[in-house]
């Protein structure tokens, strides 16, 4: 092991807190320690909302810059969050080894548009992104040391439970309940399908936290749709909850959220054996094989979304075969397979 001291800067949160960035960084830290690295964590979670925490982050960062000059600094947060630190490192007299483990899927496009200066990443020993599209964009910005490492999960025993068996196709949505995740599009398609006489042939359950400014509109829509339910949140940090997810037939994910990278919810769907009907937004087409592990429809195209839901409700897809395909694909995103010792040493040493 060439260099055993790692300073990880990113959102980690408490043991009870989870989410895209937090879960990913918990897994990274766990794997690094598993293979013998000494990891110091500068937890940036909710740093912007507390002057005291922000001050502690700044002090910890400067301390490590000064007193750990041989450490590898691994940044794993959204680019906007860590940009002030990268600027400080750029001007610091001691040149440190850095890795940027990108969170989200938009910072490379923002560089192309001129919002971010790429010079702060050109000196990194590696920039890690979740999809090929981002790698190509960063290469165009003159950043050459870019690797694609997809999202990952710590997988347990894949759940094997019976699907809903009432003659209807049961769809599930699992994400934040906001318009940009395509919630309004789903509700519009449900309403139109019900008007076509399909109300008894399918159902949609929503899981996730509801944005306060969308709650009233969401609740009003549900009142008029008898085959739609809001089921609160589903905490997949508890592995047993994958058995809840596995009862469904397919997942709906017509997102157009600006910060979408490689959504962990796609891996969650695969673990539970659910094909995903998703928009072609950002990286979705790289990780969903149309007709094999899901159905990809054009972003913002509610007619295409409706037809995919209708065809699935009509039995137009072999859902058993697609479910098996998804289960096989899930193993490709196991953290122990993606972040094995050889991969980590290649990144850091």
C-alpha cells in the first residue's frame, strides 16, 4: 500500500442518516478502512446551514493541509460544495494528491458552459464520475485523468417474495415527491389511463418524502385517483425493506431533476427485481437496457410514458424475465465488486 493516510471530504452524517451522498460516502469509508487505510473524515453534511459547523469544516481542512501533506485528499460531494477548498488547495504552497469522486451528474456540463473553471481539477490524480457522458464532457474541458465508476450498494441476500397477485400490475415510485422527479407526469398518465378504462388493471404506490411546497397539489391529485396511494417513506438502509419493494412489478422513474447522476434507486429496483420505466435523462440510458431491464422513454414525453405503462398493464412485457435480468444486473453494483482492493489501490496509490 503506497500511501495509507486518506482525508475524505464529503457528507457522511450520523450512523442513522442515509441518502445518496451519505450512503455512498459511508460505503467508501468502510471499504477504505477494510483494506487498511487510515481515514480521517471531514463531514460536510449540512455544513452550509450552520456557521459553527462550517467553521469547524474550514479549520479541519486547513489543519489537514498543513499537517498531513502526504495524505491523499478524496473529495466526495457536489462540485459546488467543495469548490472553495479546491481553490485554496490550488494556491497552497504544498501540492497535495487529490481525487475528486463526483456526486451528481451536472458539474461537467456546467464546466462546458463556463460556470466552473476546469483548472482546479486538471491537477487531480483522478476524477471519478458515474457515467460515460460526464467523462466525455470533462475530456473536452481538458481533464484527462477521468474514470467511470458507477454507483454501488452494499448488497445482502436478494429478497425472494411473491409479487402482488390480484390481476393488476403494481407500479412503485421511490424518490423525493417533487415535480422534477416526474411525479406530475405519473399522476397525469394515471388519470388518462383511468379515463381509458384501465383503473382496475394497474396501481401506483408512492414512497418518499413530500416536498412541503408540493404537498397540497399532490394530496389533491391522490383524492381523485382511486388506484394511487402514498405509502410514506421506505428506508432501504434496513435490508428487510427490500422485501416490501420486491412485491411490486415495476418501478416508475420519469425524472428530469437537474442534479441527477446515476440514481441509486435504479440499483434498488434491480436488487428487488423490478424493471424500471424511466426517462432518458442524463445517465439513465447507460444503465437501463431497453426491453431487458426496463423501458426508456423520452424525457417530458407523457404520451410515451403512458404507452409504456399501458403496454405493461396489458401484459405486453415478460415481467418475469425482466425481473430475472434485473436481479442478475444488481450484482454488478455490489460495493465489494466495484470497490475491491485492486480498484482502490489503483485509485489511491
